[in-house]
């Protein structure tokens, strides 16, 4: 009986050892499977890559960029009398075309009203919206939109007549204010007046041209929009010297381009073309002196210009994409001065480089 019990004990002990080994083996297999799965997630399949590169591939095969703008916004996106286009927002689209096709003219501009602009992006009617659009949380998290880097930091202001006696928000009690409907401008105005319990008369407009004509004809006491837009508009009024933009800033308005969600390759191109203009200014490179840097020994400059390295091919572009941008469109300072600084005397302010106290900052090109 004692021998039988010893034998049974050995069998139980052996089974416990086997069961422990099987458990360890199972855990090992599970870890292997999980590890394999994680590797699959990190490395998209050819089919997945094909899906995420759709927009970039479409633009390349089409041979031109389709850019949605507001063609009546002086300084940002404006259609000139000769049919050409100018402005900071326009120049971003030209820079992207230069980077992709080595030809800044390979852009088709389409005018979009405020209420139709986001739908046009989501439906793919335009490749990019470059129309002084404010980046905020609700737009970024709904509607299928993505916001590449801000290319102009602004704030909402108020345009009034110098003889109006209006100096502060309290002076707007009982006064009428013209504003563009279905925009963050409208939302900011409503919020600020509610915050300070100011009873004003709202005058909404669908068309910016009609808005400023109404203001110029004294049909409203003030016009409100981004401060830069107001400064630019003064020159088009019948008596520019009779008007001023108040020192009041009632909001933060980070303005920049918009593209459709789920297009990471296209997002990268827009992002790094935007940064190329800023980086060039940081490096002291502009459209006039860029050729003098061709034999530079500075490795950072050589990478940026595509003389060495592969930063361009990583984006699906030529290694010289940054050179193309600067030669054909210019660095950020050239773009700013050409469209805003020289015509309207508006200082860079928050749009200066980070090292000059502004917010313009490019990540490293490496």
C-alpha cells in the first residue's frame, strides 16, 4: 500500500510538471502571436499604404493642385484684375505646387464661400483649403478635417470710423456691427458681447464684399473680422484715412490650411512645405541668395537644400523640394512682406520667428 501511494505521488508530481510546461509553452506562443501582431500594426501592408497615399497619388497623376480659397481677401487670397492670384494663403498653394511639380503655376484656384468650404474638402472637391481658416478644437475633431501648421497668427478686431467716438466694447451698446455669417468671427462676437452684457445690433453678411460696402456706406457702426483682414480692407474704403482698427483683440485666430482626414502622406507634404519657408528664413536663405548656398559646408543647409541626405524622398518628393519652394515662392519673410508687410505696414508681431520673439518655428530638417 505504501509503494502504491509513492507511485501515485510521483505521477501527480510528473503531471504538475507537464502542466506547468504546457502553460509556459502556451504563454510563449501567445506572446509570439501578440508580438507578431504588433509588428503587423507598425508596418502597414501594401494595401494599407495604397489607401493612405490616395490624395497625394491623385494630385501627382493629375499634374496640378486644386486649392480652395476666398478670392476676395486682400493679403491672403485675392483675385487680381488681370486674373492672377495673390496672398499668403495663395502662396502656400504655389509653394506646394513648386515642391511637387517644380512649377508654382500648377495650381487651380477655386473660390469657396464660408458655408461650403469644409464640405468641399471632405468631399474631395479641393485638395486643400487655404482660406484664412481658424484652427479650433471642434473643427479639428469633427467633420473629417485635419489642420497642418498655422501660417498666420491673428486675432479678431473691430474696424470703426475715427469720428465715431468708439474706443472700447462698452461703446457698442445700441450700435450695429457688420460681420461674416457662419464663421468663428460671428461666434466670437456673440460670446464677447454676451460676456460683457453689451446690447448691440447684429448685421450678418454672406458676402465679404457686401459687408464692407455696407460699412463704408455707414449702414453699420463697425465691421469685425481678423485684424489683418481689417487693416488690409481700409485701403479699399472710399476714405481710408477716416477709419481705424481698435486696439481691442477679442480672440486668438490661428489661421492656416485644411485638408481631409486620413491622408497622412498628403498631410506630411503640406506640413513640411509650410515649414520649409520658415526654415529657410531661419537659415538666412531667400529667393535672391539661395544659389550662393549651393557649395555650403554646413550639413544642416546641405540637408535642407537636398544636396545630401534623403529628406525629399521620404516625403515622396524630389530631394530639392525645399530649393524649389524658396526659388519660386520665397521664404516666410518674403511671403509676409510681399503680401502684408509692404502693402499695409503691418508688423510681423506674433508672426516673427521664434528667435525674434514670435511664434514661427520649424522642426529640424533631418
